[in-house]
C-alpha cells in the first residue's frame, strides 16, 4: 500500500468520524429541542416533596424565594415543574397518648404551612388542588399546583376520625406507615429502638382495615410505599380503589427493603394502581460503602445535636450534615438521571406505561445527578425522549397516570357516599 493510499484512507476515516460526530450532535440538539417542547406542553407532577416544620414560617423556608430547599417556586418555574404533592411527614416515635397528640400537632403545623403558601402568601403563583379536575384548572390558569399528602399514618394515632379531618385539610394520599411499625400496619423497615418485631400485625392490623375503608370512603389514595410486603399486598386487596406507591424503586435493580419486587409491581398494576419511581440514590443503586458512610454521619450529627438518627428534617439543617454529605458525595457518586430512568424503563416493560410515574423525594433525602432539585426537571423529559418515549407516554409518566388513579379514587368515594 502506497503512502498516498494510506493518506487517503486516513483522511476518509477522519471525515467519516467528523460527519458522524456532527450527526450525533445534530440528533442530540434535535432531541433537546423536542424534549423542551414536550416538557412545556405536558403537565408535570412530582408525587413526593417533603417540607420542613418551619416551612413558610422562617425566611430560609420561604417557598416564594430562591432558597437552599430543593423545591421552591423559582426552581419550579425554572425547571418547568408544574405541580407537586407537598408532604405532611411526621416521623415514628413510641406509641403513647402523648406522642399521638404531638404527632397530630406537628402534622397540623405542616398542613397550615401549605395553606399559608397557597391561600395567603403566594396565591397568585400557586393554588391548592383538592381534586384532579381542579389540579388541571389551576395548571391551565398558569399557576403552579400544590396537592397535600401525608407520609406515615402514625399522625392519626388510634383516632380514625382524623382521616376525614386531614382529608378536609387537603390530604389526598396517605402513606400507611414509615420507618417503624404503627397501629395501621407493618413497616418495610422495623425499628428495634421501638421494640419492633419483624412483623407485628402480619401486614395490616384490624384497625388498619378500618383506616383503609375510611380512606376509600372520603376519597384519599392509599399509599403503600414504606410498608412491608404483607401490608402492601393486603392493603391493595382491601382497598376498593386503586392504590399508589408514591415513591418507591425497583427491587430487582436495587435490592433494598423499601423497593418493590416484580410480584408486588405486577399486583399493584393488576389492581389499577400506579408506581411512582423515586429519585433517591440509595433506592436506585446499592452502594454498601456509601451507605455505611451515610449511617455513620447520621449517627455522628444526631449525637452532636441530640436528635433522633432518622430525624432527616432537622439533620439536614445542621452544617455538619451538609458538609459531611458533600464529602460523601465526592467519594461515592450518587445515582444519575440515566440510572434513574433505567428504573422507569424496567417498570414500563414489566407493568405497562399506564402504571408508572416519577417522584423526587426532594427535601427528604431525594436528589440525583441531573435531577438534584426542581430546576433540573427538564432533564427527566430529555432522557425519556432520548429513549424513544412518545409525548403521550411522557405525559402519563409525568403525572397523567397519577391523575387517573386520583379520579378513580374519587369515583369510588362517590359510589360509597351514594349508598
């Protein structure tokens, strides 16, 4: 082979590589443009956003300003996030009458904080939706949409009348349990410090059955994230309306007790429910070394400030926690948008496009590379477009499926009331 021939081959190789690179760049730009247009047209809903007990009461937790929170109105606007379920979360404590009263008090403070945001402080920017049609109306008006949810049925203690009370305050789904068993059902993560056995109720308690029936009656979605497998299967069976998993991952891809296995996912879908995949790195990929470092940091900061080890709401306020978490993230990278959408892909293939959604768990530990706060919400749509999802599919994933379930829950409630 002559020198001239070699030069021609090399030039051709370079030209081909450049053309392929340009084509790939052009395709990427076209995907970005397509994703932006789709993102602007579909209604985007995050099904799980935590809030501080000081939400709307202190300047650092003012949702109308740019804050250190992962979700505030400026970030929602920048990221094209149209709606969010703002969560009334109260952590599990020992089950005593005094603690039930304290849990109710803490819950009411968060209910009132959300109402302060939507009714008083920023009613021109965000409205509270009590039904799916109202959510769509507020969205079409050009305002952001707030929906209220409860995480941990512990907030009702043993008082079933509080289900309707909280519904009237705006709650539209309730996670039956959290970390640690309560009076409603068993948790996926029992707590030894409360004397929890692996399974206290064998799933749902007799009281829990009454709670689920009452949730059906008033029109509150039954959320099975955080609960044991037995509780999950029983709750889905007991509920006369489809249930939801408000923020869970795929156990086949990340073997964590908080995630759902294939059988659970299929069972939820077979009963008309929806699974909201969660952008929490520990539920997306298993990293034992990172988890150990995280647990050590949690114990250290909790001891330093006399806090419970799972009191994330207050731990996240501490400078030692913020600095420690930054160092952990540098050593052990968190999950990426691509890895998160792998969970979405898996769920869609296993249970169908009509039963899958997304959630962040922002300000409750959630956040990944590429979707670390509400301002980066477009990146989820871009990844879905890159994988070939249609606009109709993306609309379902970004909230359409959840709105469908919500509407079906309302229909069941109306049927019960008519009898």
